[in-house]
């Protein structure tokens, strides 16, 4: 077994590998960029080596610097994690050439599966069914348009390299094909350095079911059963479960045999995942599943497989890479119960799941009933440089209903302050009737998106407490009397403060009066709500509202207050009554950057006449593109940015002439 391994990754997966290595008595080396100098994985490892600046190209994607770090520290092997260089055949080959063990498949296997078009050709030759489509080398736009017409619409354009939903576009009409193709090419080039694509027929009732496989140097290949990853947004997985709902023994046997056949076709070693798309138009049938791709690495969702099999997949990776045979044969593997994983991201579900950044002011998860894998601590910064994953929450139970109930309770009991997250979205998602009944499909989120991202207006008592807390009444452990909290002194009459709170569901105008130490009367225009702060803690307070005592978690970041109570998190913005609102909706004059990122394409110039909905600017953040459109018909008065410019969230990018002009 290895003496020391280097983890060529960051965040949650680096921490995950370190935990298993530590249990096995293996020393660990972390690598980090300037953005991660104080990161959790750096703290957990026995040693840490700086790679370079925050840019992934100069740090986590630098083969030369990672190999130098391994040689400098005397690491026997390198674990690539997932993402970054994990599926880079050149990295695996360079590691092997340097005499260091690559904890993963051989470079030849990665290369064989690295391009989806060649991978599908290998699968066809091996008798594994593939989705009808175009997987050839010819990449001329006109030729691809002709192939699209043959396949028929709707169809998917997919980057032939990489994964994670990047470089993927669904096209429903022929007239939209070329624009979608160009967008997919740009995104693929930025993410994977390859703008080649393939075309696939889009199945209207699909489920995404994948099989975890494992191979060793001795020719053994097994599968550790399936995972259903059908709940996706923007072609990226959100909630995964194992086993798959409705899976029959016959279907599992057929898919498992196809998955292991795929592994044997390329002499696979280590952990891998064979992803299938299943046509559900006639239910789960053994003749209606198709190979999509093979991920030659450990998957983000591997913990659900660990939960139902009792196997530590990272330990298996280390043992196989060290030359040991697989610890178990296929006949020795069994399914125990049911498991779910929910991915908790710093992102704004109401804005198309745009990534969010900021400091994690508060981070609280339930102590029992669920497993939480994270690489983030309270006080850490979610930067725009990397994937905004905060944590993975895994719930296991003897059956599906119990596991889902545990996940649901844990999500509502969690609290993250300081950054916008998808916690509320996840809590609503796992309660959707179709999902609860065991009928997931890849279109579920899109169909129910409006209800999933729409936040109900909080109760008046919640708004009243938020108003009081927005004045800072919970921020001083030694207490602030109402005179200080209200911020000014008044000679006649009672102390009062006007507070305007904005919420996704609307806004509230409050008049808050100080009635005594820690006691307030909140006028909301309909009634007066008494609020008393009973006690405080570092992350919130206990308050008495209309005779009922409640515990609340709260964090204030700038003008934004995150308030969690009764299992729900509400985010408010305390607006200055004198501030004008620069955020434009339909009919506004400004185009605002909804996220930090850089300007990829500017399609207009000053003086240009534009129509409502016309594409004006394409932004990119975390290798995902977002097209910003005209809020109304008009003429561009001022263009504030140029292509390649880095901008912050809220920056004004373009201004239209006033309508009266």
C-alpha cells in the first residue's frame, strides 16, 4: 500500500479522499491555489503545496506543477478526484511516465472514453445499445445541420469532450439549430479545449440511470448497482438516489451486464460510471436503455452507492491502484436499503441557477441522521473561480420513504447564511408528488420550475422579526438597547425607525418602535406585532412573538438578512428608503450583470436599435454561458463594457435611451 498520496483537487472531494487515506494510515499532500490558501482541504492534509494563482489553468489544471509537487513531496501516487484533470489522459500518462501511480484507469482507457463519439463507436462494437444520432468526425456547421434534419427535432447538441452539462443545448426547432450550435461550441471550447460536438435524438420521457463499475489489474470487473440521477437542472444532476425506483431484477441484470461489458471492452481499472438514458414511454424495459457516456473517475454522487453497499469506494480505488484484486466478487455484493444525495450549491434558483459568491457567514447541518460531505467551513469564501458546491447531503434508510423523509427533514433543518443557496429549492423539490411517488424523470424540474423557485410570502410574524433583526438587534452578544439599535435619539415621542424589507414574494414597509429593552412594536400597515428578543447566540436569537417563543438562525451580510425558523430559510434585503432601484425588469432601461463573471460576447453597439428579448451580451462564469437580452424595444444609449472584461454582480452593462426620448 502507498506511503503517501497527493490529491490533485480541492474542496469536498479532496477532503473526502483525505479522510479515507487517514483511516488507512496513508499520508496526504494537498495542493492549492492562491484562492484556496486557507481552505479546509489544506488544513486537513499532512502537507500542502502551492500551485499558483486562482486561475484553474495556472493551478489545478497545470500538469507540470502538480507533478512537480508530487516529486517534491515524495508522493507514491496521485488521486485526481473529479473534475479538473481527473479525466485527462495526458495527465494520467504523464503521471505514469514520471513513475508515480495514477489512482484511476489507464490513460488508454481514459482516451478511449474521453470523446463521446469514439466511445459510442466502441460501445456499438461491444454490443452495448446507443442513442440514435450523429457521432462522426465531420464538424462542418452545414453538414451538422443536415444531420440534425435527418435525426429530427427535438435533439441534443453535446460536447464530445467532458461532461457536467457544459457544451450541451436542447434544440426544438430547425431555425434555432445554428445559434445553439455556436453557443455549445463556445462553451465546450472554454470548458474542455475542444469545440467538437455530437448530435443525439432527444427522448421526451427519459430517465438517467447509471451503473457504478469497478475493475482491477487482474481482469475482474463488477458493478455496484445503479443510481437514478434523473433530477437535473441545466443538464446537471441535483438529487441522486440508489437503487432506482421501479427497477426490476430483469432490468438490473440487463443494464448491469451492459455496464460490465463496457468496462471489459477497454480493460478498465478502478472506479468508473456507465451512464444510460432510459426511454420511459413504455415503462422500464430491458430493450429501452441506451449508452450515453462513461465517466472514467469517481462520481460526485458516489456516496449513495457507498450507503447501499457498505463499501468505501475511495478505499477500493487505493487498493486497486496498489495492485490488489477487487475486495469482492459480483455475487458478494448486495443492496442494503435506500439512499439519496442532494447537492447544496451557492446558486440562485430564481435566476436560472446562476452561481453565487460571498462569505459563508453561517453553516449549520443536522448532527444526526444524515451524512454531510463538505469542503467548506463557516467563514470560508465561495469564489467565482471554481464550482460553487457547498456540500453533499446523504440520507440512508431501510426503504425509500424513510430515506426521503430523513433527507427532507435534514434539508429544512440546515442553515447557510451569507450566500444565496439552493436549500429552499431542494426542500421543495424532494416534496414534489411525482418524485415522492417514485416517478422521477429528467424533465421534472423544468415542468415544475415555477413552483420550485417561487418562494411563498413569509408570515407577518416572520417579517416582523426580520425587520427587528435587520436593525442589528441580534449582533451584539452583550445586548443592544433599543435606543442604540434604532440608531438615533429623539426628544419627543417614542423611538421609531422605518424599515423596508424586500423579499422574493414582494416587499413590506414596517414602522418599528422601541418599547423598552429588547422589546419592539412592529407596525406592518395592518396590525401591530409585539417582538421581544429573549436571548442571543452567535448565529441568531430566541424571540417571543405574540406570546410564542421561537428559535431563529440569522445572518446579516451587507443589506441582506438570511433568517431560518420553523425549518424554512427566508432571505430579505433591507432597502434604504432613499435608494433608487437599478435592477430592471421588463421595460427597464438597464441591463445588469446578474452574477460575477466576464463578458464573452457583445452583440450591439452604442446607437443600435434593439427589440425586446434580443440577445445583447453573453456573459460567462464558471465556464457556463448566460445570454442577457433587451428588457424592451429601444436604442442603446451607452455600452459600459467590452468583450473580455471582468465584471462584478450588479454592474451596469448597457443603458437604453429613456422611452420618452
